[in-house]
């Protein structure tokens, strides 16, 4: 099955994607001056289940055996030379850095199916590591035909901020070396935590993430998309296939399925319900279709009506593949 033409729909209006002609194959970015292996990707023809890997067997690199090339070089993030610049210390610093900083790309994350570049972002006084996902490097998905994956990442961050839970790291939509894309602050996970054990914990942070995923209809909460930090906070990343109008929740966080929502979660959802009908809803309309925003409102309403964590429907795979 061939991938659909990338389009954006708003109401009944069908708009041509202004980036359609400029959209590049992810392999083309490997010709750039990056610390990346020379790797050829098979031609992408769209994923039937909306998974971001686009491969029949779910292997992360789309190859038959999931193997990587021998000449891949690992990037040492700690070796980035930021000179005498300091790390951002608060929300204002982070916002200024992500908005105004210059991107200095170092390489590509090879286990990501869409082009995901990593590098430094610097102003005259601030510096940090970031992820940059250019829209031009996105692979079209037939069941997510509207807008861009970057726009969905931004939308997830907007909802995350509205909850007050900061599930999604600071994220902006801005220009970069390969055009407009999502730029997100890189988060260094606690290396002492074993994810396969961690995702089974009865953790308040993970429980909040489970509620957030139900709101945004996250179709891809893999273990590798959960980032436990040294201070106990837990971030979630890779939200490019959220906000479908169809039920697509796939997650490892089913521990609380069918259980009553916490008092905290109910209060957050009540506020989110109001926000979605106000400024937050208008912000989401810049990146999502009106129907997608309306369905997000309906999911919040349904969570408040039942007062329960959702359960697998049986009509859609409950777990992402591969889970880690």
C-alpha cells in the first residue's frame, strides 16, 4: 500500500502541505556533515498500525534482523564543547535557549524511524543538548495523514504543561538546518534504573503519565519513551503518533487499568476540560484538526464520567511493539 499524499485538513478545507515538495527521505540527511553511519533505509510505504518504525516485524531499524551497521559511532554527549556557557537553570532560560539558540548537530539516533538528530544548542551565554526532528524527515503514515508529527509533539507538550505534570520535556517548533521541526531539550536518564523493572512499579509519576497518555491517545508508549531522572521525575518522549480520532492507546502502563483515578488526577482533568474549551484548545488548533481537538475534549470528559483509568478495548493492540 502506498503512503498517502501529505495533507493538512482543517474542517472541510483540504490544504496542500507546503513542505510536501521539500520533504526529504531520511537517508538524505546522512549526506550531511554528521557523526552518523552510512545506512540505507528501505523505501517507506506507510505503516498500517501507525507505529513509527513502519516495519512489518516491528524491528526498530526496519531491517529483517534488526541489525545495525558495524561502522556506527557512538556519540559522547558529555564531550560536547560548550565553552564557558552555562546550562539553563529555569523555565525562562530554557525557553530562551530553545527559541533563540543555534543548533550544532552532531549525529542521528539510528533506532528512530523518522529523522531524529541530536546536537548542541547554544546562545552566547547558555548551552545544552537537544533533539531536533525536522518535518522534512518525517515518514508519512496513512492513519496519521493530517498535519505533521512535529505538530503532534508540540501539542503533547502543550497538554503536558496544562496538566502541571511536566510529562514532556521543554519543546518548541522552530527553524533549523533542515527546515522547520521540533526541538526538545535532551534529558539524561538515571543510568542506574533498569527500565524493564521500572515500568512495573506502582509509581505516582508513572500513574500520572498513564492518565496523560489516555488524554492524548498515545499509540506508542514504549519503555524507551519513558525517561526516569535522577531526581525522581519521569519524562515521556516521542509523541509523534498521538491525538488520533480513533482509539489507539498502546502503552506498557496498564498497571492501573480499571482502577479509580486519584483525587489529584480528577482535579487536573477538570481543569484540563476547561482549558481545552478555551486557550489550550485554540493553541492545539494550530497543529491538530478540529476533530482531533474535539476528540481530545471527549476523552477528558469520558475519563471524568467514569472516574477510572481506561482498559484495553480488545479492538486495538494494547502493547506497543517492540515494547522496549
